[in-house]
């Protein structure tokens, strides 16, 4: 094991819940795409069978717009894409149902399962953002908007309201899956690599090797000479030789004492927060390579800790959203009274000077946050050459215990 280096990835066996969660989300989007295709085919079939084949143009176009926003959501699963999918989908559901009910009014009583295909697709918007449990809000919003557009379509077409059981069953099943997977993730925190244990083991092994090397050198340079002096002496030892032997024995005793564990425990606030950030990003598909793990134990003020964790989260979130890669490197170092955190990636990069003045992501979430805590931020990036962000915050002054 390389000292101070911990690779935090997603092992398939230990993170089965994480992999399953991502698979469920993708499967939901795939099913939503199938629902949209089925809805388009139904609209085309009814239009061809009716007297006006052009009547399918408007509903099919609205369904195509919904499919486009679903594709955008798959590429960039953020709040803006989720809101756009629900908004366009709600309008499309209204237009789709009005067109079908106008052409075939009996669908309100005998074909609810044909009418509510788009409503089911809205429920499958899935979790959006870093937390799996957020899917409860998004899926519930999709279910509610689908129901509202169904009511509006029935009132507009002058037919009975036909909800059907499909959207309700889809919503209940999806919520059960989301809650179950979230509980599994929360019940297995110990399966996330423990930075403290890994670093302690690394330090112990490194210290043991250093002690063995020092002991070997000490034996070679002193004890063997002392034994030779004893063997060559006749009668009593020379007082100076006896003093030297006592000194050598004391040195060996001090080396042995130094190898004993102590009861000192460094601050673990940064370590715990770092673990929480990495755990969330793992679920979202980002592998984080952490170097310099000893620095996670340094003392920080609450303001500096909050700013560092917030800025680090923003940096890694930007990697996942904009860099086009699934791996980032984090290097931590503590010296000269400050903690330095470097976040790098080999992604798409960008021109820092071309950031519009109204874009507050880097300026507010990273630079402003760190500067408010008395720290500094430096950023290097260019298109096609990745990005590096260096964050530096002052360490807290450690209290000296009373004698």
C-alpha cells in the first residue's frame, strides 16, 4: 500500500445498493421512453383509422418534444432538465389526451390504459440530484402533474375523467424501490472505505519499517561495537565505555517506547465530511482518488471546515457535470498553518476568463465561499486540458492543555 494514498471507488460487491440504484434510474428512463413511443403509435393509429390523418401531427410533435427533454435528462440529470421534462410532458399529456378523446370519446370509459401512457412516463422522472431520496419528490410531482393534465383534458373534451390504474401503480412501485434502496445505502455506511483505518494502518506499517531500519542501524553502529569492547576488555570496563553502553541502551529503550501507540486522536471533522461527500458522488458515478490522507485529521474552525467541504463538493460536482470524465483526483496537504486541497481532472476544461459575470457557480460556490473563511483559491484550466483548483484555508489554533 502506498503511504498516504487511498483510492475510493465503487466495488461491485460492497456497493450493490449503489449500482442497483443507478440501474433502477436508468431502467425507469428507458421505460418512460417506451411509454412515449407507445403513445405516439396510438395517436398515429387513431388518426389513420379516423377521417383526419393529419390529426396526429400535433400530439406526435408534443410527444417528440417530451422525448427530447427525456434525452436531455438522461445526459444531464439536473433540476433544470427534470423541470423541463415535467413541464413539456404535462403539456404533451394534455394535448395527447384531448386529441384521443376528441377522436374516440369511448376511450374515457374503455381505454384509460391507452390514455395514461404519458402520465406513467411523467412518474418515471426518477431521482435528480445527489440524493436518491429526492426521487420521492420528483416522482410525486410527475404523478400529480399527470393527474392534473388528465383532469384538464377530460374537462376540455367533455368526457368522463379516466385516470386508470397505471400511473398510480407506477408511482407506488417506484417509491417503494427508492425508499428500499435508500435504506440499504444508509444501513451500510461501514462498507465505504474508512480513511482513518487505512491511514492508521499505513502509518503503522511505515513507522514499523522506519523503526526496524533505525534499530538495525543502531545495532550495527553501537551495540556491536559495545559488545566488541566488552569482549576485548580485561577485568573492569573503562568508565567511559560503560557510560557509552548505558547511553546506547537508553537509545534502544527510547526507540521501543516510540513505537508504542498513543492515546492522541486528531480532529476527525474533515475526514467525516470528506467521506460523506465521496459517498454521495460514488452513487452518482464519480471515482475519487484521494492522496495525502494524513491531512484529513488537521483541526479547522467550523467556518473553514464548512467552506472547504462546500467548495470541494462544488468542484467534484463540476467534474461530474461538465468535465466529461468519471474520475477526479484530490490531494490534501497541511503545512505553514494552512490546509491545501487540490482538485484535478483530465476532462474537457474551459477558459476561466470566458465565464460570464452572471455565472455564480465558481465565483460563489468555490471562490466566494473560501475567501469568506479567510482562504484563497487558484484555478488553472484550458479547453481540452482538464482543470485544477487549489483551495487553501487557515488551520485552527490548537489549544495547549494545562500542565
